[in-house]
C-alpha cells in the first residue's frame, strides 16, 4: 500500500497533492512519458482546460492498460506555458486523482515540444505485485 506523507511540522501543500509518497518494497513501478493534450485522433484542443482533460484521459488509459488506476499514482510533474492556466490544470487534476493525492510539482516553462501544446504531464505510478 502506498503511504502519503504530509508532515504537520511543515507548511501544508499549496493544492491537492501530498508532499511525499512512500512505495513499499516489491511494488511494480510504471513511468509514464510526458502526456500532452492530444486526443486519440491527433487533434489538440485550443484551451488549456481541455488539453488538461486530454492529458489525464491519456494517463488514465495508460494506467488501465497496466492494470493500475488513479490511486496508484505516486508523482505528477506538470509543465504549463502560461501561469494563468494553473486553475484550469488544478481543476482537472482534482477531478482525476484519487484521495489521498500523489506528490506533485508544477513548473512554468517557456514552450513545449509543439507550439499548440499548453500543458504536459509526466506521471509515475506504483502498485503492489
């Protein structure tokens, strides 16, 4: 079982994430490449909110293919090109992560791999074998 760690001796998380997640021995690990806001047909929605939903749809599909679910997420690394899109990303994240949430980092970057991408999310998951 994953153990989320958020000590009371430090400031609480700024959003819906845990400061740390401990993975027990003998867990199966899954490292997801950065998922961008691209639909299965290759289209890219215009808004960051819709791209965030597409990112999480991709992440959940990969987890399901591996026999995992949102509760197995250990860490998210999110890259946004516009700080104003933090709320849209946060709303999507909160709809798709399990409670207690994974550890998470949000970074504002100048650009992503293609100009139409507004968000990219990397993920790590772990599940007991």
